[in-house]
C-alpha cells in the first residue's frame, strides 16, 4: 500500500465553536497519538485527507507537522451524519516494520453456479500485518460455487507476513438455493398481509375459485345422481 503525504497544523483551540470554524475553513480537527507519546492536537486539510482515504481506510499517512514527519494510520474517522464532511480524525503513530492489527476488506471474485444465492457473512477480516505492507483487500474466488458450500476465514489466502486474527472457523460467505417463484410470491403475500395490504386475486385464483364453487353447487343440486342410484 502506497504512502500518502498530508500536511497538518498544530492547534490549541478546542470545542464545538472551533470545530465549526475549522470546518468552514476547510480543516478537520484531529489527534495524533501512540507509542507512549503525548497526544498532539492537529488540524488537517479536509481536501487532502479525503483524497488520501480514496486509497482505503488503512492508507498509510506521512503527516508533516512543523517541519517533522510522522507515519500514522487512520484509527477512527468520524463523519457528519447529514453532510459529506469529516468532523474528527484519530491518527495512530506507527513505525516501519511494526506489526499492527487492522481490518481488511474482503472482495468476492467470480460468479457462483446457476440458481445459487451468495450469502456474505463477513465483509472484512481482522489481520496482523506490517504497518507499511497492509493489503488493500483480500480477493476470494466464488467462481462455480454450489449450494451448501461455504468459505471460512481460515481458507482465505493471505499474503506473506500477514496473520489472521479473526477466528478461522468464522464463515465469510455461504451459498444458498435461489428461491422459487412460488416461494417469492408466498413471502410477498405474507409481508403484504402483515402491513394490511390486500391483493386482488390472480386470474388463476379466480378461475380455480369458480371451478370449486361450480363443483359445490353441482354436488348440492337435487338433480345430481345420488349414491343409491349410482349403486
């Protein structure tokens, strides 16, 4: 994974008022910590940081502060609930060659067998790896997989130097039988009934009901042959 250089400024102001002013100025409040060093309060360029994260949430950052540079990983990124902007960033100091624990995205590759539904239980795996060699993603082939099969975390191929932290017997993805048209229709009818939606009967249902009604009327008709006459 490539390193991305971003510029930071030390800050001494705090609180909601400062946070609002900094966001208007195109800055993001951040803290840098780790390795027993004192926490440093920073302001990052929102544009630079957003661009850096396009490489993934585990992008290795070279943070330039007051003529110094520090390697760091985004530990926690807080976003505004409504607007597309960052509200706060936690940066974790790391060293070259140091092992870190991170979550890496699982990317499914290929297509399963026909009439097979993909049931992905895990979208990331937790691994331990070198801070400067964090994988961008894990490609997991599902090509030709059949109903009833599954892929466990321990079966995912990891690059050299990367160790699985997630439980090896956790299911990453399973494969189910595709529902039939009748099953889908029954599920839809049940869901509609739960919310009080009444569906008009289909042509087939109307025809079947008419046939049942005609048969019942014929059975009750006095002109219909009795069991005695039939014997």
